[in-house]
């Protein structure tokens, strides 16, 4: 609804309260301008009180706030739950299996230096993946910025 909707809703309540309760309050000797201010204060108290109750006691917006922070596109260093689980149960075992197969099949070539760079990159990837699983964050290097 937004802030404009909230403002117009509050003004509508003030107008309705003035029509309903205004004559009774004026009959008690309160000036009409004071009735307007009194009903405006009463309406704002009700709206803010209900909002605080929903926020603090009922935790009405807790799920929305959690989703908004966990799906924030600007939190690039944090891992989503699915990314964390995929890294832990799919990517890391696959990287270790590939490293094992590479070292087993290319043992002589690794020692000769032909596959050494590939093995080093794979080991670095495994270490970074293990670290991100522990910390639940993906450290972004300066050359890894994607947006």
C-alpha cells in the first residue's frame, strides 16, 4: 500500500471519526478545531499502536523481512541456503573426485608440470569451497565482481 495509502487511510479515518464522534465531543463543550486535532491524534495513536503490536508482539513482518534480507541482490558475499547445500553436497564432492581422477590418471604428467596448473586451480577451488561452507559466505575477489 505504501506511505501514500497509509496517509490517505489515516485522513479517511479522521474524517469518519469527525462525522461519527464530532457532534458528541462538540456537545461536551470541545471546540471543533480541537475535536479535529484530538481525533487526528487518536487515529495516529491507533494506527501506530496497531503497527507496533503487529511488528513487535505478533512478529507479523518477520518472514517478509527475512526474505528481503536473504534474497537481497546486493548481499553478494552471502550464500543462499540452496547454494550452501549445493556446494556442500554436490560441488565439493565432485571437485574432490575430479582431483582424485586427475591425479590418478595423470600422475606422470603432473610431476612433469603439464597438469600442475590445473591441479593447483582445482585445489584452490576446493579450499575456497570448503571455507565458504564453514563461514556461509563467499569471499569476492576484486576480479570476481560480476555487477
